[in-house]
């Protein structure tokens, strides 16, 4: 039996969360076309006939500008600390030198696989250039080309991961998919819709807090606070006569019902907490520890 922790790290928008979902075959991590979508380390398990892999999706690596960013980078760090294998993932269209500047500074003592993602969005020549460039690097001894979105070569990547896993018994119950509470994913689904529906700064000024998650006889009642920094942002989230919040609620409810396999009654409240991104107490309250 083999078992171990495998962390997925890279720049924002590289496709880390899309890869996590493709690897475990379930949509657990939220995805958007915007950078800095993921804010937490998200663990998900994959059980094979003779292995258990504990994958960690992580926030994209950035230079922190707020305390929120610092907490996000702590999540990356914690995933580095218990990893048995690291996946360095890159959008193969990104600048090679910039990627190298990032990857070569990451200190890790565990085996590493360089994952070149979004192969569907580029050509053979670009991929060959990337392989030539990165195979000369210390972290590029093993390179796997994939498309996480199109689920191309996910099995090939898995094979390479399993080879590098240490021997050991499963860490978690083989019937579980994650050790994170359902309530957490409910909040994430609301946050994903905010990333998808709103432009510019709104998603970055927003936190969500699941205030109630109650399983009733025929439905699940979920009450969520959406936190913004200013009244003007609250007005944008609500929209004219509440049109935007209504749209957000509908989209989130549809996904919540699919995820939870139950009817959902969802209530959303928008609240203003100025400067929450730099406030330790608010950050703690919103789950950024
Ligand atoms: N065409 C294509 N799009 C992809 C692929 N992988 C990811 N994407 C898209 O790239 C965008 C970012 O994907 P995410 O999975 O959210 O990226 P991430 O690395 O988790 O981003 P952060 O959480 O912000 O750090 C989304 O629009 C995805 O649909 C891929 O292989 N091909
Ligand atoms: Mg992500």
C-alpha cells in the first residue's frame, strides 16, 4: 500500500483547482477565469486499489499586499510542509523565465513533477520549447503535459504521482472524499458565483461567511453573509432593485442543490466591514487562520 500528501502549487490561474477536480473526479474546488480565486488549502482524497493520495489545492503564489494575502500564502506554506510529492503547475503559455524565477525559489526536499497545463490552448511547438527549457532545471526532471479542463493525460500524471508515493497505510477513511466540512464548500460555491458574476475589484473585496447550515426534513437551510469593504460595493452586489443578488442566489442555489443532493433554501445578506482584508479579527471570523 502507498499513501501520501501531494500538493499542487503554482501561479494564480495556472489551473490548480481545475486539476484537483480532474484528479479526484468531483468538483470540490471552485474555479474562475480570474486570478486569486482560491484562498484556502483544499484537501481531497483519491483512493486507488493500492494507494491513497491526499491532494492539496492551494492559492496561487503572489507577493502579499494585504493580511488576507499573507494568510493565503501561509496556506501554501502549510501544504509544502507535509507534502510527499509536489506538483509545480504552469500555464504552458506563460513566460518561461518568469515561471522559472518562481519555481527555482521554492524550497522543497520532496520529489517534484512539473505539470505543463492548458495544452489544448497552444501548439506542439510551444510545448516542445517548454519541455526543452524546463528539462534543464532542477525541478523539471519529470515533466507531464496535460489539459486539466479537457481531462487530457490526467491518468498519465496519476501514474507518475503513484510511482513517487511513499509506502504507507491510508491516512483517511477510504469512503471520504475530503476532511473539510460541507459548510465550507457551501460558502465556496457562493464565492465562486461572485467571481463569475462580478467584474474588477468586487470579488477581491468580498468574503463569505456561512452563518447557518441546517439540515431540515425536506431541505437544507443555508444563510450566508457576503462581506464587502464599502457601501458602494454593497450597492453593486445588490444591483438595481436587488437584481444582482437575486441572480447570484439563483446560480448558487442550483449548484448547492447539485452538490448537496438536496433541495436548498438559500438566504444571502450583504454586510459592510471596512478593511476586513487587513483586520486579524475579521479574517479569523471568516475562516482565514
Ligand atoms: N482551456 C483550458 N482552460 C483551463 C485549463 N485549466 C484551467 N483552465 C481555466 O483557467 C482558469 C483558471 O483555472 P483555475 O483552476 O481556477 O486556476 P487556479 O490555478 O486554481 O487559480 P487561482 O485559484 O486563482 O490561483 C479557469 O477559467 C479554468 O477553466 C486547461 O487545461 N485548458
Ligand atoms: Mg484555484
